[in-house]
C-alpha cells in the first residue's frame, strides 16, 4: 500500500530513502488521479522493499508541490538518492510506470 507523505515528512521518507521512490502527486477531486491511484497501489505491493511508493495530496501539502513545479495532476516523480530522475504526467498504462521504476533498481 502506498504511504501518505506530507510537507513535513517528505524529506525523511522520500529524500533520505535508500531505495528508489515514486511520489504520486494527487488530489481527492481529481478524476484521473482516481484512475491511476489503484495502479500506483499495485506497484507498491509488487515492489515491496525494493522501492517505496508514496502519495502526496497537493491540496493539503502545497509547499512540496510548488517546490517540484507540479502544475498538473496526477504527476508521478521518480526519486533516486534524493534527486528527481524521471517524471510522468497524466494517466499511463501500468507497464510504463513499472519500466521507469525498474530502470532505477
């Protein structure tokens, strides 16, 4: 299951992670976010300890969204060693996200 992160927990959970991290920037009112949400959850379960999958609600945590220039949601940022190494905006098939994450392992 994807872990919820906030502005205050983002650094500890994402930037200091020893494994790659996908951050799903989303909002409750966002239709496409509800489409990709279950896919993100599945990826989190499948990768287990090899990677982290987290969700950040942009309405409640706008500092982090602004810092990373999130203008459209859903946006997924891929982090490795505390740095953004890949990005996906909008809904895409699950294999696209899996391939991006596997490239970071």
